[in-house]
């Protein structure tokens, strides 16, 4: 059983998420990643298999597309 490491909940919704990663100072967006979302606090959890597939994809493949991103300083 999966337990949220933030709040301890065991209730999750499975969905696809888009996530931005900072890889060696460069931001990349990975779309449609299978994830579990904690129903209590909203924390996003990836399985170890999914995390490894994302790692391999961003380190060994060319992107499917490139998009401009607006950047705001806080």
C-alpha cells in the first residue's frame, strides 16, 4: 500500500500529470506522466519505474517539441 510521505494518507487518485524538471540548470517539461495524487494534501508521487523512465527519456532522447516559457522573478 502506498503512503504519502508528506501527510501519511493512503488515499490516492491515479492520473497523468505534466511536470517541470531542472536538469543541469536547464528546465524541461515532461508531459503525461502517470502519477498518484494524494487525496488529502495533493502531493504528486511517481513510482520508481516511472521516475527511471523519465530520467532515461530526458537524458537520452531529443525533445518532441520546444516551447517558449515566461519567467517571473518573485
